[in-house]
């Protein structure tokens, strides 16, 4: 039987999640068959995330790479603008 080395990552506390102190965004993929949209909505709500919903599957980075790049760029630019205030 193969045994995996213990790295300690399963027992070490990870600290406060960034989404608790930073603005959070969640892209809901409405045609996702790996993570149901209802679950995605629930996760986004728990994070207090601003959401966008696209009619795409689990991998928008493959199906809509330019749209995703624009979406992420817009978030980053808006955050940069807000940080300057």
C-alpha cells in the first residue's frame, strides 16, 4: 500500500480568508455541470461577493477567454481606482 508523506498542510491553520477583508467577485457559470449554479449562488452569498452570471460551463477560461480577461481586467481597474480614493 502506498503511503503519502505528511506535509502538515492538512493540519496547519490557513489564516483569515482574503474574501473576508477584500472585495470579492464570483463568476457564476450557469451551464456548469461540475458545480451547480445554485451552489455557486450560495457560495457567493456566503462570501458577500459581487456576482456576474454567464451562460457557460465550468471552464470559461477555455470557452470565453477574451470575455473572461475583460471581466477580470474591469474588476482590477475598478479596484485600482477605488484604492486611489
